[in-house]
């Protein structure tokens, strides 16, 4: 569960929430809630199927969509669909997804130093990040687990406390912020103005896309972590997976949203991580942007570790154990490149590959829906 949450709670919770507010207006958050609500059922299915069809390979328990896709469709079609998914998740999370993470870290720290008239290129932060994750990647899964289990509670706890303090400082603006979300979901122009060019379509699109990037429900990524858990039955791991979506979207991501809306910085001209930093700077002064940058470092760093692991499982499935090291080197390269690119470019690439990755996973979930219902009925009664 810690590994799954570490992968889910990342840039999407800070920068993703901000880009959703800019691209789709406050109404995008309503559609993010809707997608996350139904996403809890989707991720329940993913986790139970990952447990149901996990295998022992090279002395380690492994599992994920490639294995339950093969179970859903026998023969050539199943093999082809599993291979397509494996390739797409490597592209979506291992490469372009991790570019978003490093890009956000670089942008956050560049904003901190720029505000103090110190110009440091984003690639410097990308190189430092690449060096640290390279050391961890070479340590294998056990080192990954030991790092993640320490980072997750710390990063979540600090950010939750800081966000709550900020929201409480502006508590009188909270009712207005909630109203903006519900009105903007169906009439964006009433909230952001006709000149912004945001329609209901954009609110839905950015809400669902950023929600998906954040909680990963239905993408087929977190089942790789849930497959490794030792549980009494698949149903229990399905419930744990539902909890991870709730923590990610309905708690942590909402704290970012209300921090931005209650401080009134939405029209500041900032975007991405810089918008979230503007909210905390308004509340905490010069410490605000540093606070967000440090929290984002932990959030994005743990996501990089989780997403590297998810991609690695599929690289091994496709090419065997020996390809894992080469894959890790490529991920490190993409982390460095990602820190140098424009914010909108890396998010667009990530949205594109995430959308493709969902398709084969969704086909398998549909085909195995009867199995999921059977598991729920069998163990849910207990």
C-alpha cells in the first residue's frame, strides 16, 4: 500500500491540481472528484485481479495487468494485448511520466532561487535528482521498499499540516471556493469569465486527465505493487487500493486545490507548481515557496521510484531480467531531459501516453468483471 500511495501521491497532487484549475477552471475539480469516486471501484478491480493472477518468477512474487490480460484472453490476442500494455506503461510512466516529475522538481526549485535573484538552470536539479535515483535503482526492490516506506508518511504528514494551516488562515474564503467548484463544473464562464475560453468540455477533460494522473485508478500501474502484498484474500487488497485513491484525491489533492482557491492566487498568471507556490507564499511569506518545493521533492521523488518499479516489471516481462539495468539507465536519462522541457509539453506527452495505456487495461477489466464480482461476493460477506 505504501508503494502504491508513493506512486500515486506525487506531482499530480501539487502541480497537477494547479494545471487542472488553470486549464479547466475550478469546475475541473468537481469532475476530478467524480472520476476518483468511480475510480475507487476500478482500482478495487485492478488490485483484486493482480492478487488473483500473480505469479512467482525468478524467486519473487510479481503480477499486474500483463498477467491478468493473459488470463482474460488466451492465445495470440492475449499475448499481443499484454505486450502492447507493457510497452505503453514503460513509455507512459517510466519515461514521459517521470519527465513530468523531474520537470516539476526543477521548476519548483528554480522558482525558489529565482525569487531570491539567483538563477540556476533546471537541468542542475535534474542532474542531482538523476544521481540520487540512479543509486537507489541499482539497489533493487528491497532498497526501494525501505526508502519508500520512510518517505510516504513524512511527506504526506508535513504537507497535510501545512495545507490545513493555510486553509484555516483563509477559512472565510472556503464557502466561496466550494461554490466556484460546483458552479464552474456546469457553467465555467460564470466563474472564470467568458474571455478565458473555458467550456464544460475543458472542465471535464482537465478534471479527468489530472485526476487520472494523480490517483492512477484504471491505468494499470498500481496493480504491480498490490500484487506483491501478502494478504488473506484478494478482496482485502482491493479495499486497500480503494483507500489509496481516497487518500490521494479526496485528501491530499483537495488540500492543494483549496489552498489555491482560498488564497485567491488563481488569476496570478502563474501555472503548474509555481501557482501552488504562490498560494503558500501568500500565506507563509518567503518560506511558502520553499515549503512547497521541499514537499514536492519528496512527492515526486517517491513517485519516480514507484513508476520506475512499475515499468521495470513490464520490461522484465518483455525482455527478461538482463534488460532491467538498461531500462534504469534510460529512465535516468529521461529524468534529466524532463527537467529542461516546457511544462505544457511534458504534461501533454504524459496525457497522451496515459490515455493509450488505459485502453488494454480497460479491455481486460471488462473481460474479467465477472471474476471481480465473484471475489467481492465470496470474501466481502466475511
